[in-house]
């Protein structure tokens, strides 16, 4: 009996020891875990934090190319991976961005935890995030980017703007596919503010905004009128000072925005230099005085913002292939290449600007050539673009215009600062945005064989050109 009792006592003591040891371990582990969680609480954000933890095995992230077309706008997520060590030191790589967010003192702990598990931290899109990752607009090249579909566009319609002439009013002329209105150019490196009509009107308060050039510049001028008109409370406070109706015919226009005491003007000149006639043999024929400015140039003086263009008419067809067409003084060149004549004309223009423009009072812009998209022939030989209803995708690479290089060369030699509005490349994607057969009303169409693949529907691509102009004026670049 004594032995039996002794055995029971020993067993009870052993059992008690084991229970005590396990209990102590549990208490210690609980205390240690609590301390660890408190010291690393910044790794596990609260619902109000700007981060979320994604423990799913796969997270989809959309990549976009530098210059492309996005069918629908989608947020870009910046993904940071904490994976098992890949480098020889055995520690996970922590970026500078992550060190700033987590704090230098926690980097070591993060590396240790990262070795045990795989955690993916995704930064949610926010205004603060964009400001950190994108350059300021004045440091950015806005011509690099992509066209994105934006349901907030267009900024105006054919119904809300009375200044769109028949040639550009595609919707009014029966075009049914209206997606061309909803594409917005999005620069890739900067967060560009959207066009603000009220702010633009304030910037030109008491001033003259003048567009000078061919019908493509009239396209841009009408776009600007429409954009600004949306901020006017009383439509009667905007009118053409000579009571002229906008048409395709040659004419000059000046619209007054009474409440802002400013004018938005357009002067048509196909070449910037003077079109005239000279005696060639026994007949008087059309010539182009590449050494003399257009006769309306005196009216451009005193403008506060000048936007020039010329390119559309500089072709062998429209300049009679350079045969007995270009004139300098009394000399009529028997034959002159169009590129040479174009450069001489621009040098005449640049001399006029340097002589007549005060850079302290006037900002001067020159818009680059806008592309045409004729397929199957030229405008007068069956060329068409009616089938296009989407922008070209990212596989398309814009070409570099030889006229643009000539413009850049001339601008560099000028004393007066001139800003180049470079719209050529981004506009080449927009094969869908031309009037095509919708440049006239159905009852006025003489033939479907003649399509307009040079000008642009409004609303449309010229709104982006004016957005660039707005950004330059806004940041005084």
C-alpha cells in the first residue's frame, strides 16, 4: 500500500509541472505577440490608411504604353512586393519609396517579416500619390501621352455652341457614331489641369487673342470660341463685331466677349506671305510673294496672344508644283522646290515678327502641321476616311514632318521667343475625328466620293490644341 501511494504522488507532481510549464509558455507567447504587434502596427494599416494588404496569390495590374490609346480610363496601381530573398545577402529589397513610408527604423523588421511570408502592398490611387509621382506641368512635355476615353467629354456640343460652321459640325450633319467626341489626351509624365474656360477668359481679360493662318487654324479658332462660350452666362454678351457670319469663304472675324472686354479674332491667310498676280509672258498669273507678308498683317499688330500656322497649302498640287509660281521681288522662279519656298516664306514671317512684336506685351505661338488621313487617293481623287470610328492604337508610330523640322530651325534663329504648339504626333492617332462625308449637310452633298480627311469635327481634336495653348498661358512657359 505504501508503494502505491508513493507512485501516485510522484505522478501528480510531474503532471503539475508539465501544466505549469505549458501555462507559462502560453502567457509568455501571448505577451511577446502583443508587444510585437504594437511595435509593428504601422505595417498593418487601419481602414483609413492609404494602403491595402492583398494576400491573394495573384493581383492584376494593367500596364500602359508611353504613347497609346486606352479604350476606358483605368487607375494604375503601384505594386510593391515583399517576397522571399532573391539576392545573395538573404534580405529582401526595400525601395526608397517604401523606406520613406515605413520609416528607417522599421526597415529591418520588415525584411525579417518578409522572409517569413509574401505580402503585396498596393498603393491606392489618390491625388497625393499623383503629385509625388508626376512632374509639375511646367516641367513636363505634354505631347507625350495617350488618348483616353472620358465620359465627361465633350466640353461642348453642336447644340451648345453657335460658332461651328457647317464644315466642322459633323453631328449636325448627320454623323451618328459620336465616340470621337469622348477622347481626351492624357500626358504621361504630368498631371495637367483640365481646360477651365472661366480661367482662360480671365487670362485674356482686356486683351486680344488672335489666330492667323489657314482653314485648319479657323478650325482651332472656332474650337476656342466654343470652349470659352460655355463660361458665358448671357449669350448676347458675345458677338461678332462686324456682324459677320462664319463661313468657309475668305474673311476675317473678331468676336467680342463683352464681360471680359476681350476679343478672339481670326485672320485667314493660306501661306502667311502674300498671294498675288504677276505678268508671266502675255498673261497675268497667280504667284506667291515669298518675300512679302500677307496684306492683313497690319491688323495682327498689337495682339496680346498670336497663334500662327501654315502648312496645309504647301503642297506641289496647290502651289502648281512650283512652276512659275514663287516670286521674290521682280523675279519669278521658273521652278522652285516647295520645301525651299516654305523656308523662305517662314523667314519672311519671322523677320516680320521680330520687327513688329514686343515680347513684353505679346505671346507668340506657332502651331505645327496637322495631319491628313486620306486612304485610297488624295482629297480630289477618291481619298476617304469614312470607315474609321476609333483612334489608331499603340502599335502606330507617328511620323516626323519635314515641315516641322523647318519650322523648328526658323524659330531657333528668331530674337522673339515663339512657343511651338507641337500637335502633329498626337493628332496622327485620330483618324476617326475628321468630317469625312459629314462636312456638309445631307441635302448639300454632291458626291460621296469627295471626303474631308484634313479638317476636324468639333467638338474634337482642336480642343486639345487649345488645351495646350491654355496650359502654356497658365504657366507662362
